[in-house]
C-alpha cells in the first residue's frame, strides 16, 4: 500500500469514500493486497485528514433554532391497523 499512499491521501482529501478505494487501486494500479490491509491504511490516513472550522457563527440566546423531522417506526394499533409515526424536534439556542 505504501507506493499508493499519496494517491489514496489525495482521494480522501477530495471526498472519495473508503469503500471504492480498494477496487480502484486494484483496477488502476494492479493492487493485490487484501481489503483489510487497505482499510488499515485508510484509517491511518483518514486520521491525518482533519477538517478545520473556517467560520464561527455567534448568535445571541434564542436567536437560532434547529429543527429535526423524520420517520419513526411503524406501530401496530390494537385494532390491527399499522400506523406510520413521525418525530418533530425543535431546539432553540
């Protein structure tokens, strides 16, 4: 994996996900090591890649809100019908 370290680092920094890197190395470079060997190096390289915050957004108290909305499990009513459930959470900060 060492000869491809710079290539893999470049892929990771451009947002390339780890899963397709192993087949890309096999196809483009004839890489013959195992998927696990590639994953070990990917984890080491990913740990090197730290995203730095570029903006700090300061707001006064109660000036911002975060809303989360999503599907929850389907519940079965005692009459036997199935009910789709949803969650809505609003947090003010």
